C-alpha cells in the first residue's frame, strides 16, 4: 500500500510547489518491524500512543517540548482514526500542527497553575 506524503519545495522563493513523495511499506521496513506484522494495527497505534503520552511526572520537563507534544497528539489522532472516529482525530491533528508551527504554547502546570 502506497501513501502519499506532501511536502513543499522551498528552493525557489518565488513559487512554492507541492512535491509528492510516494511512501510504501518498504520505506520503513526493518527486521524489527517484520515481527510486528502479526500485531493488530489498532493495538500498534494504541501502544505508540501510550509510549508517546506525557506522564504526569514528566509534565514539567516536557510541557514545552514541541516534538514531544506534537507526537503525543498525532499518536492519539491515529488511534481515533483507526477507530473510525475522524471527528476525534481532527482536533488532535490540528493541535499537533499548532505545536509544530508554534501557534500554541504550553498551558500552566495543571497541579499548581504557575510552572
């Protein structure tokens, strides 16, 4: 199964052109991923979401880490998408985009509001 990934060619500053790179199963193939072929896709996504979720004891350290916050949201969105709940996936993808494009910032600490 091929997946199209769109990115933009920024080499010509007068014109931004979308470029499409074909992503296939072989793009990420490795001996480690071969053994995962027997695991359900939803289970894999849930395991990834669990791995990328920021634990309460890591909140202060990672609350402003944009890649960590975006990854957490993208993984959660993938779980909802695989559960056929795109209405739940979309806001998480939008939030991930906000972390990456710097349009959102970390909220105050949930336990005491000012860290």
